[in-house]
């Protein structure tokens, strides 16, 4: 074998090794993300199912703040199913086809979830205000202690989400100027723009929202209407269990 | 290797569509295919316009949250406005594209508001207005860039422009 041939072979090997190294790096990064994700421990009687984010908000007909995932109603992603990561709540399934589903992110203006502050157990309703904007916590009573930096977790009172899932962190809490309630701003815990993998939280069979979700799978209902229905839904005591969720470190 | 004008034309459309997808990825809510369809209307090749419109429709309708039909109305309005504009304006000029862009912005806002209202969705009106404005402002420069690169790459002699 001549020097030129040997040189070409070695160059080829280096190219292959570089490609292999890049691929390994990508796999390592994915492994780290998935290990973090597996640290999430679902509430008792709920179980999780991994999902990959296929695409974010895209195109002129994408009116909602949403992502598409690679799970559909064939694998249990019925409308209403919460989507979480190890950091906290990301959104919930809005519309499901057989093998893909559209997830409404918690930054969407139609998104609502009942929350309580972690320390003071002050209740409120978290509402999205649009992409890259702070979340609002509404209906927080004026004299209740809410501190910046405090974690907001789901209260489970809306019947759509299990109790105790971290959702957001309080940025500011000020007395309301025009209403009796406090003006509380919060930031989501999950980096929604860069989320690649997540977990669907599949509720137990007796979960009250599950029947509605099954009906929704047959005939999708817009989120604003579903919220109205969920508010009136009764939540039997004892069906909600607080999960052992890993809390993000305090800032 | 020398490609025939037909192959070069198809290649140009393919590259444009890929770039438009990238624009839509970084600017959510924007339709970056519109300048290509305006260009296709100006080239007066009905089959070319038809298959291009079909591809755009499948992509836009498939990736959206709204009920099926908004894209058909929007692209239908584009062709209709172009045809009507032909009666009154020189359709190959920038002035006509500016007018068309403005008209399409209004059509887009109207279609979105109708679909959002029919589906009982909550979408911030300000965001809709912003995205519509960005699209209105984006169409003319994108169309200009597309026209120049297409002329250079395909070297049409019978495109009617």
C-alpha cells in the first residue's frame, strides 16, 4: 500500500471517528436528559409514559401556544392528559390523533390550572399570558403571604391535574390596583422552548377527569369550554395522592 | 453538470420551500410560502401553481391547531385577489405586491378570527395583530429576493414577468 493510499485511508478513518464522536456526544446528552426525566416520580396510582416533542408552534394555522408529541390516543394520550418533565408541569393534551397529539402549553392564554404556594398553601388559579411572558396567578386573596421565589404546585382542586406537581415560581406579588386580589406573576419551571422529551401523566381509571377525557377523544372540545366543565366537576376525596416529586433547587 | 430549466425550476422551488420552513420555524404564526405562490401566479403556469399550492396546503394545515379549511380559504383568496388585480394593475410590479400583501394580511386576520371564534379558542388579539403586521411587512422583501434568485438560477425566458 502506497503512502497516498494509506493517507486517504487514515483520513477516511478520522472522518468516521469524528462522526462517531459527534453521535456519541449527542447520545450522551440525550441520556442525561432522559435520566433527569426518569427522576420524576408520579403521584400514587398515576403512571407515566415517555413522549418526544416533534415540533413546536409552527405555521400560520398554529394559533395556540402548543407542541406536537409522538403519542396519540392509541397509546393513552387522551385530551386533558398532563404533560410533565422532571422540572414540573409543561401543559396538557389538547387534541389527539391516533399517533400524535397537540399539547397546550401552560403559557397559552387558554391554559388554567389550580395551584397553591408551597410554603403558605395560598390557593390561586395560574393562567398563561402568551409565549415568553410571565404567568399570572389570579384570585389570590389580599392578605395571604406570597413571597417571590416561592414554588407553585398544583392543588388538584380542578380535577384535571394531580396534587403536588410543581408548576412555576413566583416572581413578584403586589397588592392589586384595580381588584381586591393580589397581582402575582410567576415563571414556568420547564424551559418550554427547548423541551425535547417529556412524560405524559396517565390518570388512574377512577380519576374523574378520565371519563371526560375519553369523551373528548371522540369529540374534541376547546380548552376554554373544558375548563368551565372542570370547575364544576366534583373531586371525590381520597382519589388524589400527593406524589413524591423532586423539587427544583431554590434560587 | 448542466441541468435543464425545468429541473432547475423544481430545484429552486425545493430550496425555497426548505428556507420558508426555516423562516416559519423562527417566526411562528407566519406564512412564508405566500411570496412563492405570488411568484407562481406571476409565472402563469397553472400546473406549477396547483402542485405548489397543494404542498403548501398540506404543510400548513397539517401543522396547525385550527380546523381544516383556513389554508384553502387563504390561498384561494390569494389567487382570487391576484386574478382581480390583473384587471386593474400590472401584477409583476412591487406596488401590486405591496397591495396584495396588505389585502392578504386583512384576509389572514379575518380567517384566523373567524376560526378562533368558531372553535372557542382564546388567542391574544395583540399577538394576532403583530403576526399579521410582520407577515404584511415580510411578503414584499421575500418576494423580491425570491424573484431575483429565481431569475438568476432558472433564467426563465417565457415566465411572463
